[in-house]
């Protein structure tokens, strides 16, 4: 996706010149997106403004303050054109200090990861602004620019976004196969400066609060990332803490297991690398559920104590369970092979699944496999800006998953501690039975209005008294318990006195 190794030596003024037209532009302030609850899959499609915690990296990376070149800077976007700086991974790696470009973004537990693998969540994706085009299969090749704004018409007849936009493929469970279209247009990703190339993509993260001081960055959700030109460091995926998460040799082996050995004739025109060195991770989603979240656990078998294998939540993992181990979904940068009949070793649009328990496979989504054959037949960019293109396949840059809505959590009456829809004896008994308990977490059975902490005490008692007898409405499974008269309540609360005294 990025620059050649020679470009690392570009003088600073030359890098600044790449963004010179933007220097006179003022960025649009970020507007926080509501965070009502977790995403839910379905046939509907959330709008960009309804998806919270959105981040992207740019080609080249830059800061929205200025704006100015800033390698490894990640940007938050609100879906209305507003943006803000989030995390900057520069100089966070003790053993690899080279300031490169962020190539991919992910979270340790990307939301809707399993649903995406089941073809139930919609796939959103971005693609590169520079690909290799041929005069035809077997013809001469040349680097070909892809416009930042769409539509880009594909060989399957779909019109997707440009390189600075975000496109969507409908989940196969909810629509026809290979249904793809523009999801977020360029001014929605960033109105000023508009992105040339959306390189890494992450959603469903921490939503930044109000931005009072634009010079103070807000850390986002991305705790896994990839840098440009993986072979240099030997690492394809890094932890936010600066330690390696996934080694480059492992990614190379995973790719070769499906596409075959990389021939000497294969190379990347973008960074002038040859053979295996041309393998560079390009898009990324992560699900880390076993062991430590900063280590991809390949081999949970062989515990010397013979213990059962459990995930990070303590849930038992049966060997062979679908989607239960640590897992990655990734693409690699386009690798051409003039000696191959179709011109590509890897089109850049193959989506690989590397699963600790299930091996390596292609992603099955949208009613089809994201494999080499599909990319060659369906993902050629045949026209844009009214012009016919050469024989050229798009190169996937970023991937994520969305659903049809965001689930709003239940709203409980103040004092309805057990969540049954009424403030009554049940809540009083729950309060008395947990008096003095440390929070968080909430005590067992406390499924309604949450305690404030640091302990269950007079704060919760006062809320209970102020709302005694309130009926919030029917709740599932609620039984009709009689609410006591105030005099009965007073007698019951006499039990609180000894508890409070004992606490003091």
C-alpha cells in the first residue's frame, strides 16, 4: 500500500510537500457519536454516523492539527466529516524505533468478529489508491492510480467507493451474493482534509469525549496494528504496548499454505521487494480469547498439568470448536508475478483467516469465498471517473464488521436493583444482603439499577427510599409482589442500623 524503501530517506521538506495543499485547510472538529450499546446483526445497515469508535490510518499518516505529516498517527472520524487525532504509535516499540506508516488497525476483540465469519455481519472495507494494471492477462504492467472518490465500477457490476471512502459487502445471510456498494463517502470520513487513501480501519471502539483542547490526543480503541514493509522488523502485527503480536514469517507461511510458494519472479512494485519479502500484511481484524491478549496462542494443547483449555473469560474450549481460538482475518499487499498467466501471485483482495484451532482458510462472506479466483473474476476495477481501466484488481486496505442496529441497554428505575420493574422488597433484600460489599463489580443478582461504589451503603439506601413503590412497567418474568406500606418499610429498615454500625 505504501512507499518504497527509498522513500524512507525522503527529506522532511519533500514529505511536507505531499500535504502542502492541505496546509491552508482547517480541520472539522469531531462530534462524539452516541454509544447506546453493542452492535446487533441483521438485514438492516447502520449509517456511518451510527457506528461509534471509528478510527482510520491514512496514506501517508498525518495529524489533523495543522494538518501535517505525522507517521503512525491514527485519526478518529465521526461520520459527518469531523475528525481528531487519537493514538500515535511512534516510538512506542523498545526494539524497533523506525517511524513508519500504520498499515492496519484492530482491537484484541474486534466486535462482530465471529458474526462476520458466520456471514451474519456486514463487511466494510477500503482499498488502495495505487494498484498494478496490465494491458490484459499476460500483458505489460504499470502502476495505476485509483481515485479517492468513487464510484469505482467492478467487474461484477457493483459500484464501490474510491480509495478515500469506505465500501460495504452485505452479509450473505441477509442478501444476494456479492452485494457491494459505497458505505461512507470521502467527505463523511474526513471533510477537511479529505483522505487520499483510507489505509487502516477500526470501529466499535472507545468514543472520544468532547474535545476541549485539540492539542491533547485522545486514545482510541486500536491496540493491534501493522506497519508498512513487515520484513524489515520481522513483525506483521504489533501490540499497542510496542511488543510483537504476530511474526512476519508466520504470515508468510499462512499465505503460502493457500497460494503456494512465492516464486522468485513475484515482487511488489510499491516497495521494490522480491519474493517472500514482498509479503506485507495490509488489512486486519483480531479475536484474542485464549491466554494473554498480547500473545497469539497457537498451541493451547500440551498443558503440563493436564488442565482443561479455557478462554480469557474462564469458558471451556473444546478442541475443534468453531471460532473459539485466537484468530486473525487479514489481507496482504498486492504482489504481481509477470510469469503467472493471470499476472498476480496475490491480488491483495484475498482475505485470509488464520485460526489457532482451525488452521488457515479464506474468509467465506457475502455468499462467496474471498479467494484468488474470486478477486480475479469479480474485483477488477473496470471503470472510474468515466474512463475504462486496464486489467487491474483492487487491493484491500482495511476491513471491519457492522450490523443493522446498536442495541440500547435496558433503562431501570432508580432503586430497582434487581431489575424486575419495581422498587420493592426484592430490592431491599438485595441491598441488605450485600450491605458493605465492594463495587465494582456489582454483587450477584444485581441486574438492575447499578450501585455507585466504592461500597453498597447509604447511597443506595437513599435511592431506594426516594423511589419506594415506583413501578417502571412490566419486565420479562416479573411476578406481582405486593409493595409494603410505609410503616412496614420502616420496620424492615431497622435492620440497616446494625449493619451500618458494624461497617463503621
